[in-house]
C-alpha cells in the first residue's frame, strides 16, 4: 500500500436478500448506505439469491448465497462478516434458516474474521438443535446488536453471554423515500389515483394460513369503504406472494379496492405508505414504513416481532389473524382513525428515537473495522 493511501476494508453481509422481500431489501440498502456514509474506503459484498439484481440495484458486489465456494472465498477476503438484520434467527418459517446463517458466522470466526449480528431479530426458536447452535455461535461473535429488547432476552435465555449485546432498532429507519414527483409518476404508470378528502387505508397481508380470517379482513375493508368512503389500497411487500394473497382477500370484498400490481422497491413502498392515513396489516416492514412516515398503525400479529414493534411505538394490535372477530376489528379500525392526531404525535417522537438507534448499528460496525490492525 502506498504511503498516505487508506486501507480498503471489506465487509460481507449475509441475509435474506434477492428474494424480492421489500423489508429485507430495505435492511440491505440501509446497511450499505449507513456504512458507506461513515467510511469511504469500504467494499461491501452481499450473499444474494439474485446476485446480478443486487449488484445492479445497490452498487455493491454480490455472490450466489447457495454457492459454497463463493461463500468461502468471500469470507476469506472479508475483514468483517455481518449477519444482516431481519428475523434470521427463528425456526418458524423454516428449519434451514438458523443452520444456514449461523454456519456462515461460525466459518468466519474459524477464519479469524470479525463477526457482528447487525440489528437481528431473534426468535421464536423451538428446536433444541437450533437453540444449541445459537448459544455456540452467539458466544463466538464479536458484537451483537438486536432490533428489540425481546430479542436480547431470547439470546440471554439461550445462554449467549460473552459478546457485548446492545438493543438498537431496525436498520430501515435510516432510509429516505423517493421524491413526490417520482412517486406520483409511478402511481400514474400503475393507474392508481389517491383521492383527496377520502381516508386512505393501506393494507398489508401475506400468506399465513389466513383461511377464515380473509373473510373478516375483507368485510372490515368493506365496512371502511361504506362507512367512511375510504380508499382501500393493498400494498404487497413481497411480490408476487403478497400480491396473490391480497387478491384472495379482494375477491371476498363487495366494495372496490385497489392493489399495487407490480413489484415496488423499498423506497417506493416507503413513499406510498407515507401517503396513507392508517396502515393495517401483517408485514413488519409495512408497519415500520408507516411509522417512519408518522402513519398510525393497526397490526395483525402473525409473528411476535410484530407485537414487539407495535408495543415499542405504542400502536394498536388486532391480535392474531386466526382470532379475528369482525365487530372487534371494525371497532379497532374506528379507534385508529379517530386517534390519528394523537398517534402521529407519538410516532413523531418514536421515529426520531429509532432513527438514532438504527444509525448506531453502523457506527458500531465501523468501530469493529477500525480495530483491525
């Protein structure tokens, strides 16, 4: 290295990237932008299911997440390996997630790399083998930040005690939406109109054994259209899965509703969520995007992480999708609409607090890099 030339640091980010999930993609954008803002001489590589798209969208390197030779090569080159946010450490959606993500971190430590859990969500974890792996690898890493206090408690209960463990916030809180001009052009292209003086209800559903709950959600949406002349807009966060689930609910509605018919990137969705009067839904990042725009929330708790977030930002929960009751749900929607000014004030304070905590993740990661001799 020439005299005066800055050392290039290499960071490898592991997560659920390249699957078209707006929440996880938002996390990756946030990690990349936050690190580059703090440190110019940094090269970032992500493990992705669609490396070409990841490279094109974010201006970073990417390799196929299922290619063991590429993974080993990138770990060997890296100075810091990051477990990149989101609910990676749980075994509800898949029993393969925990072994996959933890083996990457285990290998990195065996190769003497710095390793960080970056604003991870943890749990629920049911299988004993997975609990043992989290304890083993969790005690090997250099630093852990988690996105909520319940994740910290889960790690402590699993026996993770050695590395510093800090509660921060979801990385997405640092993102900025697209400009209004770009947003309205996009809506024109999608043939979506946002009427003035009509309550706009953003709805986020995902495949999750909804069954009878679909009918309750559909009738509640119908109620809002009839009683408030509301515009109901379905916002798929993972395309096409959420799109098809939304269509199933819309088929059961008697009143008209709108759906975003094409995949949108995280900044576009963040902007559109900000044009809603309330957000009603399941996806965590649909609710996070609402909170980032001070849009009052009513969450459907398909996963504990949704409940934890709603509690943290002091917003209403409709409970588990399987337990929905139409009258109770309509009452909660009425309450959410009637308390918009109060909710906005709470969310304004929470947003600033959570943005600062989200920025802390990158500062801690950069500190790890600067410790490398």
